[in-house]
C-alpha cells in the first residue's frame, strides 16, 4: 500500500474494523516514512456474473443496480438503512452458488424474500414492478397472500 502523502511503500496497520452493513474492512494505517495516518477500505472483488434477462439478453451483474432497486423499495421506510445488508446477503448467496450466469428472476426472488421478511410495504413496492402489476386487484391479491403468509409464520 503506497502512502498518499509521501508515496512510501512502508506502513503498518494500527487499527482494523469491520464496517457493518457494507461488508468492508476498514484499516487505519500509519506510514513508516512520514508517520502520517491514512485509511483504506477492503472489499471482495467484483462479482463476475452474467445476468440472463427476461428477454434473453445477457447483462453483467451490477451491484449498484441491485442496490438502487432495493433502496427504491425501502425509500422512506423505517428499515431504509438495511439496504446494504440486503445487497451483501444476496451477493453472498450468489457467490455461494458458484455459477457464471443466473436468471434475473432468481435474483428478483431473492430480493422479494429478503423484503418480505423485513418490510411488507417495501415488498409490495418491489413485487409490483417485478410482476408488472397493471390493476389494483393485483395489489389486493398480493396483500392477501402476504397477510396469509404472515399468519402462518
């Protein structure tokens, strides 16, 4: 790691912490050359995954696109701060699968499953786009299904 102040390659880690919600590791470093401190963040590399869209197109997995979709569903909801946790959880599930390509429908179902456990309103927002709701009746059916699922659990 090169010092941003003097470009020295010698440094030591003086503090290391896990950043809750982002999956990153924060390292506080001290340069052995100029004695100044700087912070670095470490995260797993980009997930090399091809998404198969509904129309058959292939698209590279985009963590930010996933994050934006979840954030939109949780906008102005009490659990809006859980967006990064959900993204991390879904990324972990995708990494565990060890596949090179996956259907967007599977990722959508993963998001729905996480939102259903967290926030019913956010779930309805996401499912309405995911399932292309056209009528109010579509919402009513989903609310009924959601209520029934909650009663069982």
